[in-house]
């Protein structure tokens, strides 16, 4: 089976299992007095720090989760990894994929009743480019126009065969959106915002004007519960009905709980530890590779992630178009120490290793321990999400840990957006890599794209732009009575069709 077909089968199974609502019963999410529809509370891996999908946090998992509930896209990823229409009912390409024309759905309005037109699409796209947030890197030389109220045309200077996947991270907001808008935004997605406290909670209500019908949930609350023990306790007590991003050591007790269903799906994420190639000590690829060899990732994974972790063989996951297997980097601490010494590495100066999220603490500490074993000092810095993101973009780190997902399921999103010289995201620059990525985006031949991505991944892997230790399965757990939950492989579950059975 191809990677895309495997993803289709497994994702469909996950949707089917969730829809069956295994375990039935329980009181979680029961209707409130007066017979109003039941509500649901969820707690995921990342907090929602911003509701602005175009801003600095636009590519973060928390903001993406909120955005897909509040706003609409021209297209979105389907359950099988293909691209399906959202606001757009059809699209065509021309001039060798330098132009893409989208026809908008008729009668779509924002939640305040105002019509959504092609002018809103244009204004939203212009805003993406003006703000130069993380998503803007997907569209470096693209412009959009509106020949009519229901038609938009994207034009690029060079062929852009991968634009459909990239547009799954582009959300349409009202053209009139201005300062303060994203405190309580108006969108055209399945939910509307009733309250939002950054980093703490987001409360949503069904959008009665949604073009595809309002959700049946009376309320959807996304809570940030940073500590794992508190998050899982909230699930067991019914304070929270859905959680995901669960550590492996917590899965067995959850599976033994008859009131909870647990299911893991193959993910699009890779544990990624970039090296900042602008740091003088890390400019040399031989140094970066030696640091990679110093860490026994196979042992760490088997210890901490026996159920949800698999040693990675590529920069992107097997569920992503463009995945290309690479030879493993052997664990060789003696060789690593010798290579670092030969390169003149300064063992006395600590490397700043940053991460965010308590669930990754043990993994990062294990990496730091292995580096310490060969004499490499690390300054491990666990940061709040907002600070982490700010420092990530400003390159205020030497080694950066992220669970880096590819929601579009196309390597263009991560490879094409994060690794070119112009991106400046990890201090690495290689013109040969840039050329391969450009060629991959310029052809609509899937086999050709995969061949170019394979070359790009080989460069990234061999130059040790980062360490890529682990592919991730995404485990979800939900209480009895929760039905129709779509278990997304990027940790972005869809709640728009969820129902809660009060019996």
C-alpha cells in the first residue's frame, strides 16, 4: 500500500470507531436543564494562545485547532489525505500551474449574517502576506485577485503545483477585520466564539448560519490543562470528555477504564530537534551529525514511547506525500566525542536546548543526559508556549525541540516552507536544497514531486539540519457517549459532527 492509502484506511477506521461510541453510557456531556443540546469539553496537547490564523502563532497546533472551528478555508484536508472543498466548490489550474482559479460556494455568510465574498478572500490573503507570519512562507511569490464575487485567482511567478495543500492552512476572515478583531472574531466556520482567555480556555457555540449545518453540540470548550496528571484526572472525573497527546505510560490505565475509549492513529508528526546553524559551534555539518550520534534515540523511544513512537527514517512521516527513507544514524558516543574534538568543538560552552510542553520533558532530559555523557553541556529551557514561539522565530536557541506535524500531508508545507534559505527558520541555507524544493513545487506529476523531495530529504538528513528521532502516533481518549469524533493524524480533531449521548 502507498503511504496515502495506508493513511486513508487507518483514518477511516479511526472515524468509524469513534462514530460507534464504544462503551456507551455515562453522564459526561448530558443535556442541561431545559433539554438544550449537550456540551463537550476537550483538552489537547497545546494551548490556544491566539485566534489569529495569519499572525505569529498561525502555524501552531493550538491556533490551527481553533481556526478550523471558527473560520473556513477554500479547501481542507479530507479524511483520506486528499484535498476537498470547503468554501470552494471547484478549482482549476492553468499556465503550467502558475494560476489557480477557485469558484466559491453560493450563499455563505459569516456568523454575523454578512455575506462572504471573493473580496474577503483577497483581503485575507493580503493580510497573510503583510503580516509575514509562519503561514506566509507557503506563498512567497503569489498574488490573488477577484474577477467576481464568487471567483478568486491565485497567480504565481513560478509554477505552484503544491498550492492546494498549502491552502489548507489559509483561513478566510472578513475584509473589515482590524485591530482587536481576534479577541472575539467573526468567522464562517461551524462554531462561534463566546469567550476566550489566551493560554487557558476557548468556549465556542454552534454557528447557526454555517453553510453545512450547525453542529449538534450546545457548547464546545477547549481547555488548557498543562499538567498531565490533572488533564487525565479531568477525563476520568468527566470534567473533560476528550483528551489527546497522551504519554505511553498513561495509556494502560486508561485502557483499563470501562468509561473511556482509547485509540491511536498514525500521525503526520516527527519529533524534530533543529540545530541553529547560525550558532558558530553548530555551523559545521560534521558537528551536528556527531551530536546526533551521541544520543541513543532507539533506547529513549523504547523506554518512553513503546506504543506511540517509531524510530524515524525521514524528515517527514510516512503519512505525508514526499516521505523518503534514509539510512539510520548509528548511536556511537565514542565516535561522536572524537568527531567533536577533531572539529574543535567547545565542550565548556552549554548549548541552549528549548522546548515547550510538560509531556516532552522526559524526552528532552534524556537527550540532554546522553549529550552530557560525552561531555556536551546543555542549558535545558522549558518555556511557556508564547515565549517558546517568540524565541523560536527569533532563533534564540541552539537546539529546538518540536513535535512538528504536517497537517496538509504534503511535504511542501514543512520542507518547502521551513527549509529554504529565505525562510531563515533554523539558520541553515543550501542552494541545492532550494533548487530541489522549487522543482518539487513546479510539477504536478506526483512521481516527480516525490523524486525531488527524496533528494531534498537526503540533503537535510545528511547535513543534520536537525535530529529527526521519532515518528508519532497520536493517541486519543474519550468518555462514553461521545460519538462522531474525527481522530486527526496531526492532533487537530474535528468536533463539528460530534454528538453526545446522555444515556
